[in-house]
């Protein structure tokens, strides 16, 4: 099938090309606004400093490098089952450690002593509670295991007023684009598999033979006096 023939087919089915993407976009908007629950995200920033019992005069480059390494270790510890169980116990939460851990994200801020603890939940207050609870439980666990107090919260998590998902605008745009691509693909496959010859030009193109004549459409009149076109 030539490109111009495919363009002609798209022109004939332009209503379908518009209708299907629009329906997909409307469906995506309804699902995003009324079906999918909103998810809120709160983040607390934590920094690894000197131990409270260590004098400032003893802080050197080795201490800073050690804190950076500890920050990576603490980032992994923040998502552990032990921390999740302690957060659940401290706040009387009705969830399993696996459920809590799945809502927690920990990200180290580059090659620094800081890392961020983020929590996601359909309730913005619960998201902030989880993020702050993990930071608190982490500090307590480090003190119990290593007998040091070197974790400090820089920015406590606060409830967010805007959900991070679903992104209605992005979902609607993606639905429209995907709907358009699928429609064009289906039309292309349908036309590619259809070997019906519709006009003299296609005979000349496919068979490489000249058209000597064309039988015009004939009109027949039925019993009711109506004229019917017959090709």
C-alpha cells in the first residue's frame, strides 16, 4: 500500500481518528479523578553529624568521611524490618512491616552526610507521621546498636496539600497519544491485509496492466418505484 493511499484512508476515517483518542482521554480523566485514590508524599531530611559526646576539636576529614559512609548505612537501615516494626509499635499502626516499608523511600543526597526519608499514603497526615516516625526510630536504633547519637533531623516532614499521584494531566495526554497510535496501527493493518481492488488506478498499480474500459453503475427500478444503483 502506497503512502498516498494510506493517507487517503486516514482522511476517510478521520472521524474515527478523533473519536477513539477523545474517548480514551475522557476515560482516563474519569479514572484519574474518581477511581484512583490520591497519594500524598512527605519528606524529612536527616543529617549524620558528630556524636554528641565527641568534642568539636576532634572533628577532622576522617570524621566527615566516616559520616558519609554511615549515611549510606543508615539509608539501608531505615527500610529494614526492625525499623518498620518499631514505627508500628510506637504509633499503634494497623499495618504490617512489609506494608510500611513499601511506602518508604530513602535517598542519599549525593556524596554527603545527608539523606531524605519519604513516605507515601492516601492520608497526608499519615504520610508525614510515617516519615518522621522512621527518622525517630532510626535514631533510637542507632543509639541502641552503636551507642552513639549522631543523627539529627534538619527538616521534619509536614503534611502535603497536593497529591503526587495520580497525575491527571499526564494520564489524559498519554491516553490520547496511545489511543491515536493504536487507531492508526489498526487502520494500517486492516488496509494492508485488505486486497480488494476499489478503482481502476489500483488495477494499473498492482497488475501493471492498462484499463481498457470501466462498466458504469446501472440503475434499476424496483416495484415501489425506487431506483437502486447496481455496479
